[in-house]
C-alpha cells in the first residue's frame, strides 16, 4: 500500500441505469457485486486502490426505492445505488429502450408541435436520469473529493459538472469509446461542460485529435493514460490441460475472441467472413474458432453462424465473470482476434496479450495505441471491414507456429511494461489529486 494520504473519488457509470448494461449481458446485480471483475471499471478501482485512492462506485437504478449500499467483493469498493428520479421513470415508460421512443405506439399518429415536444422530452430524458440532490448528499456522506465519469460524451457528465460546481467538487471523465452525441441538447451543452471540467483521461491519440479539433480543448486539459490491466494476475495456464477441460483437440489450431456479442460494433460479421476464407484456403486442417461472450445481438449472431454452416466454431454464449475461466479459454488458443469496427480502449486484447497470445486486430480506435509498434508489440493490425486482410493475418500466424510464439512473448512484454495496475494507478492519482487542489 502506498504511504500517500488516502484520497476518495466517486465513479459514475455511463448509461441511464445500471440495469441497462447488466441486463444485456445477462448478469444480475448480485453477481455484479460478488463476482464481476476486470473491464475498465474494476481495472480503475484496482489501480487506484494501489495508489491509495478509495473509489466509491455510484449506480443509478429503477429497481430500488431508497439508497442502498453494497460492497464489491473482489475489490472491496463501496457500491452506492441511488434510485432513479421519479420524473425520469415516468418519461422512460413509453420508451422501447433508453434511447428510442416508439411515439406512435403510445400516442397514435402525432404531428406538428406535439411530435416536436415529444422529441424534446426524449432528448431530455438522459438528463433526468441522474438524481442530483441524492447524489450530492451521498457524495458528502462518503467524503468524496472528486467525481470521475465513465464517458464525457454523455448527459451524466454534463449533470455532474453542474453538481460539481454547486458543491465544489472537481469533475473528471474518461474516454471508453463515447465519441458521439445522442441528443441535440448535448451539442449545445458539451462545449461548455468540457471547458468546465478538471481534466479528461484519454488513452488514444485519435481521440485527443478529435477533442482538439472539435472542441478546441487545450492539451493541458487532456491526460494520455491507458486503461489499467491486472497483468500480474493474468497469465497463461497449461495449454494441454486447458484444451482437455474445454474438449478441444490438442492438434487443433485455435483462434479466440472474447467480448460482447454486438455484430456491427464488434465486427463479428467480418470475423465470420474471414473464418470462411481461412477454412476454405486450408482444407484438411483442424481449425477452431472459439467465441466467448454474449450480448444484445446473441440471437442474430446465432442465426448468422447457423446460416453459414461453417466448421470448427465453438461459442460459449454467456457472460463469463470468473477470471480463471477466461484465462483458460485464452490459454487454449494460438492467436487472439479483435475484428471491431469501433472501440474506445479495449481491455480484452490486453488480457490476451497478458496470457502470451499474439493479437490480430482491426485498426479500430485504441488498437493502434495498444499495438503501437505492430509486430514488435506482439500483434498485427489490419483495416476495418476487410475480412480478406483479417483472414490473411490470422493465417500468417497459424501457418508459422514459431512466429506465433515469438509474437506472444512480445505481447506479454508489452502488457507488462505499459498497462500494469501500479503504473496506471499512480498516473491517475497524480492527475486527479493534482488538479483537485
């Protein structure tokens, strides 16, 4: 433990309600508290803990009627769950989902001013989701000295800037892929709130350039800090044993992907096309595509792979919370792939790199920063939307096993040097504490 004085921050998630995220991955709130680890959220909590920064995770939920506190079992962090404001819940009812409103279903065929007013209410809804009075009260109760939002391109960040000004707390935010706005209100408010924040934590150079270009933010407002990863406790297990447990033949050549099942964003249609090319060009080879994860497109993805009738696909259609289980899947593989069209700063490939796997990934935002020196960093970067390039890069590694091993060693070295909890935690502490006074 650091001998620096303890500092306490509040961490607030993206999205209106915490269940909007958990429900899509099939995780109960109980499992979230008792089992869930990793990702940007708990990576931050672990890294800050090493730097003697206490994190209180604030969640907003429509499934509680009063403030409730829990302890996140793996990290020991306090989770404070606040009830969603009643006005927000009233506005939310006619929505098919938090970000789409089926107006005709509720009001019939509406026109003119009435339709315009409904659209305005829809844009306002995310701003109504944060219970500012209750949040301010609980921030004081927990002794929070700063606020950290998951994303700055979201209404909750704007709301927290207002609250921070009222109660005298600095507000920071990270970039995890939110480079777009969901409402007209944001276009008006965001330049003002970004200028008023204490600092932005950005891992990717492309996002730094976007902030400078769109908002004219000075570089002093932006800190280039990677997402942290518990590299010390992420490592490969015995491959033979891993394959035995998973029922994968020892002579198979395995490509693995783990993450959310979102076909367009994650480029899973591109991966399926690449897999078809890879198998067609290597007849008679025992090839296996191991997919681990679930998400909002799980049913559509099931239909896609059923329609294609491709060989060698093994899909674990569930959100895996146990880190040792994820490591077992990664340990059974020869190469990791990330075919995404869009990312913020993905943690999944760093988990694979920590397990000594070479990575073949698209040039989605964040990936060029992780694999800064391409093959010297342990991987190969290919263009997005290019299934042929993806197939060729995967084939290059599968066709040359010694080269794959060498890339895997480089990947592990890169993870140790650049993404460790201790290094990132200290960088985060220096930024937040320095700019909070």
